[in-house]
């Protein structure tokens, strides 16, 4: 398709769509009601005769074991979530343990509502490829019942012509194991508490008992001792404990089975601040000070009332660290990390005010204190707001940034700007008109008239853009990098 707005710019859309599959289901904890109801459900299970219990478990396993790997492990995990409701004098049989776990388990169709807002990065394993090909990992925002969002993955190969060859999806999907006794850094934890204005004499006392590296269980044990033998006002202590626990639970680690396919992995909400969704992850392959690749993703945690930017860290897409971001500049949505430090600083684009594109610099990845506006809405197609569409991409001409703009009738379009390589606060060129606007067959969906991306990639001199169509499904497009930059207007 040749753009009417940019007659020399050939934007090619792939006809194939990436569509959600309602048969892809995960297992989740199912807690039906208040504490007393949980107790009554368990008692009914315990009252079942042995033969009836065995028959019920066999029927359950026959019905569901073909839909999930290691269903027994899932039941044991969910049994542990309700074990506090089981009478202490009861010794459970194997069948009773599994049945209790089954009753507190449900299936959730992660992609039944939509599969959208993709980002793409190089796969950690680039071995065994044909010349000119690149193996990739694509993340997408999946939504199901209640519009709860999670992160799912696809993998495949871009060939030398930038044609997509997706790996076959597994029939199974799974959530990871939560590493229950993760390790924390005392100085970092205390600094985060101080950034939250939560540091006080109680936190000073608690962390004076901690080594520089401490575990979750050690933290809970220390607070438990202080709870039994209070050193401060009980109300003051309890309020402080609640904040400490919130921060500990919001910085967590999960791990998938390394032998399972990447398309089986689902990062589903874990902490309270993301209980209603993990939204719009922007993955980037980041090179650290030793030029070693590590993957980061900024995302929006949503609890049904408030939003909170957070960070994901992984080296292999098997183990993921989920971290809180702190500082006065951590607000609103749409944060995107640059793929390397610039001038010794981490750099990130953001949209603190919900309207303009900001830039931030920091000497610590966890803390961001100040931001400044580098772009405001100027063109009619972006009068309502602008933001980034993923992390900047480095070219010899500058940092290429895909942007989104919102215009009349809340139509979302994708544009582009170019930032100075050494001073990314300075825009050196921009497109006057959208690079991608919704086509007629892309306008219908959960949120009509939207094209949107959370991250592109440069391969074989082309910009490869995975993008969402009206918050329902996704597609891909390509355009020559040189042609794109050549169509930009320089900024004086």
C-alpha cells in the first residue's frame, strides 16, 4: 500500500492477523466468597465417602488433565492457598488434598476477548538460522472475562524478506510458579520505602535486623516478632507492616518450566496493585555496561481504581523479576526505556500528564525523579494526546520513535519522530502525517478506530511494526527505515 500522505513511503501491511484463541485456558485460584464459605466448602469435601471422593477426582482428572500440564501440581498449589481453613486435627488423604485443590481452581480463557498491543524483540537464541533471518519474541496483551489483561508470548522467525514465520502455538498455556522466598536488597528496599514517604522508626527497627541481602521469610519473621512483642504503637506498627508487605509483594519473581514452549507462558496478575490487569508491556532488549543483553518491559499495573507503572526484567523469558518503579516522575502510562544508557544515564520516554511526550534520565533504573516535555500535540491527528509506541530504535541518523496520536472521534494513529543520538531530549525530525491510520477493515473492535503498537524492531533495513487493530486483534507492517527518515521534516 502506498501512502497518499507520503507518496514516496511504501508501508506494507501483512494480510495475516494475530487473533486470540478462546481455547487457550490457564488455571487460576478460585475463591468463592468470604472465609466462612471457604470453610464450609472444605467441610463438604471432607464429608464425602472415600469411594465417592475417589470417583469425583477421577472424573475431574479425566475431564481436565488433557487441557493442562501437571494438573496435580496446580491442585497442590491452590490447596496451599486455603490450608489455613482446614481443621488442624484433620490429616488429609491424597484424594482429599487433590479434591480441595480442584474446588479452588478455575479455568480462565486468557485471549477470549482480545489479543492486542504487541511488542517485538530479538529472541535470546539466534542459533541455527538461515542468513538474513532473525528469531523473535513477540509479547501481546491478552484479555478475557472481566477484561483482565495478562502478557502472552509468540515466537518465530523473520526471514531475509521480513516475512513472518510464527512457531506453532502449543495446545497448553500455564502460569508460572511464584518464588515464595525471594531475596531482597536492604538498601534498595529502604530507599523505595523512603520514596513512598513510608520510612519511619518502625522500618528503621525492622531493617536494622536484616542483612544486606534478606529473604521474604526472614522479613515476615522479623515483623512477626515485633507484632508479638511491640516496640511501638500497635496501630502505627500495623500500618507500617501493611506498607512493607505491599512493597514486598509488589516486587516478586516468577519462573516457568524451561522446557516448555514460550507460547505456553502467561504472566497473569499476581500482586494487589495489578489485580485487574497487566497492561501494555513495552519490551526492549537492553545492553548493560558489559554489553550483555537483558530484557526489560515497562507495563501498567491496574487494580480497578488506580494505575501504577512497573518494570519486568528477564534474561531468558523463563524467570521474570517484577519490580516497582519509584520517584516523583513515575506517573500515568506509556513508559518506554531506551535500549542502552546515554551519557552514563538510563533514559526513558513517558507521558506523565496524559497528553505530551516526556523524557526522563536517571542513574538508577528503579528511581525517576524528573521529566520534561519534548513533544506536544501539534497536528490535527494528535490534538487530544500523543505518546510513544514502544522503546526508541537506534539508527545512524538518530533514535527512531514510533508515536501514537489521538484525533477526532478518538481515532488513534501511529506517527514517528527522530531524536538526536547524543541528546535525545531534542527532536530533529518528525512525520507531519500518520505513518499508519486505521483502514476500513481495522476499525471495528473493542475500542473502534485504533491502531497501536508497544514496540517495533529494525531488521534488514526495514522497520517491522506489530500493531493492534481496535483493541481486538493484531497485525504487522513494514517500511524502509531510510525511506521513513527521508520523508520526515527536519526540526530547526
